[in-house]
C-alpha cells in the first residue's frame, strides 16, 4: 500500500461556508474574484486549504445588451435565476461580482433565503476605517450616475460621493466596455484615468473608489495621489472573512 501524503492525515471536517459567486460580468474580473478568495483562504488557514465556492458565470454579451437597452427588469430576472441556482447548489451566501448589477441587489436578496454580501458595504467600512469621508467614484455610467450605489454609500455609511463630470464619465465608461471587459489594457487609457482621478482630487476627493470590478486591471496605487479602494479585492476579502468566520483549523497530527 502507498503511504498517505502527510497532509492527508491532518485534514478534518471544516465548517467553512460555501461562497456563491454570480460572475461573468465580465469573466476578466470574475477570475480575479476566484483567485483572491482562494488565496485568502489559503493565507488564513494555511497548507492546502482553498475556498469552498460555486460560480454561476453569465455570457456577458447578453447582460451588456440588456444594460444598454435599459431592459433592467429582464436583467433582474437573469440575476435572480443565477442566485437561485447557487442557492440550490449549496451556497451559504452570495456575491454579485460586479458593481453595476448591484442595481438589483434588493430584488436578488428578496428572492433567496441566503444572505447577499453587498459590495458597497465592506468598501465603505474600509474607507471609514481609513478616516476618509469624501470619496471619488469611478465606474460604469450606470454606477456613477444612478443612485443605487452612491445612495447606499451616503445613506448607510455617511460618505460624501463625488463623480467625474459628464465628459470624464463618458471616458471612464467607454474604456470599461470597449477595453477592460475585453481584456485590453492600454497605457493611453491608464493615463486618461490618471487625469480623471486628478480632477476628482482637485475637487476634494480624499480617496477614490474603483467602482467597477475591471478597473483594477488598469489602475494601480501609483496612478493616484490619494488612496484607491479596489472594490474587487475588498469584496472578495470580505467574502473570505465571512466564509471562515468561527473556523479554527484542526491541530496538526502528532
């Protein structure tokens, strides 16, 4: 008989929660979610540990068409269907792996019995813990212009939210849809984002939220004179905390 690998003798049943990821919007950022949650669990629990997770991944072309046609009811129905699939599959809680589709977060939460971890909440908590109150927000036009995201930051967390002017919002939105969701990272676009961020700082932004899960593919801390808060990383890290809450790794076998 072959001897078991030493680590095999140390594994014990765990109470790690199953993370349900509603992804594919786009898969570029969903891949980052998958990487971050697995690295986070490994770093926290050690050894060969990884996240217990499920992902429902959309064909983003279908979702994008609904967004730009203003067919939000149809998009909501898709999101609810995805949430229910993950719930039936055994997820203990849900993440919507995109900022924009939090537009229908309340409807998604109402359709399932498991919790939805809203992306704006851990982001706001991180910002407040760092001592900031006036923040710039970058994202899709839907996120920057509609109230579902800005309103939550203001009403629930007491943040003052600044968005770019109309011309800058158009630049930010175009780069997301024409480049970032397609995996393109253009140095000229990085410079354009730097300039948009600089103008938000001139208006008094103490920090800037990267409020689209693809922006982190383009913009780095060195591109800003103020702290950047990457919603992808913050959201995924919060999922790790929730998934392993109360979990104590079993001691190694003697």
